[in-house]
C-alpha cells in the first residue's frame, strides 16, 4: 500500500477513513462468519464512498465490489464450505489460537476472553464459534469502533494490537493463496489492505 499522505493540518485520510472502519469490520465479520447472503451481496454490489481513503484500500474495495457481481450465490456457498467448514476439513483454520499457538482453545483465547469481559462484550447464545474466530474478532472490533462509542482510541488500539494484528495478516495471506479461493481471494486482499490502514490509524 502506498504511504498514507499527511498535510500540515493533520492526516487528510483520517476523517473519511474513520467513517468506514466499523462498516468494514461488519463486512469482514459477515463474510468470514458464514457464507455470503443475498442481502450481503447486494450491499457489496452497491458499495460507494465519496471521500478519499488510502489507495490500496480503495482499489481493494473496488475489486470486492466487482467480484460480488462476478460470482453467483451458490458458487459462493460452495467456496465458503471448501474454505472454512469443518475443523480440519476446510482449507483454512480461522482461529487466532491456531495461528498463534498451533492449537485450538489455547492460552491466547483465555486472554481474549478476559479482555472481552472488561469491554462488556458477551458471547451470543447459540453461537458455536469460539471468540477467537476471525469473523468473531472482526465483529468485536466493529462494536468498539462504532461511532459514537465509549471505547477510546487507546483501548481500541490495545485490543487490536493484542488480539488482531499479531495473526490476522498471516490469515489473510493464507486465504489469498488458498486453492479454493476465488471470490474470497478478493476478500483476503481487502482484509489485508484494511488491516494495514488500521495499523496506521491505531498507532
């Protein structure tokens, strides 16, 4: 991604970027947590933004919008199943504990659960995925980055740096190169570019 340009009045990209952060996390949570729905595809197909955002992220969003027109819903359901469904049978293992400790339900998950309690975020009844699933973590980031909110910048940055940044970039890199990834290759590129912007924003 190109360097994010700054001007004398501060960072020109920050204000427009701040407006799309929570929505970007919601999109990733939806795309990673379950197969894309018809409603989600319609949202992706109509993506638009009027103010400047970092160039790499801009191109990734345009590619994701185009990909949502290129693949029928049943193809996306099949692709999602091949990539994510069934622990050990899907190509991807989308859990922080796996990427960080090479095991499921590790100490990193216990640390995450403690921090979620401090933030007042509780697991929804009927949700069978652990809290360190990539989609679940994106949903958590969406909650704490929503405007207006009571979670200050420093708290957001600490959570991101402890529980998202250390592993999710590697996850998106693996997803981009997964054999079954077609539409989800564009999801991975968008996720990577978005995380790069988040790293800059949450410094």
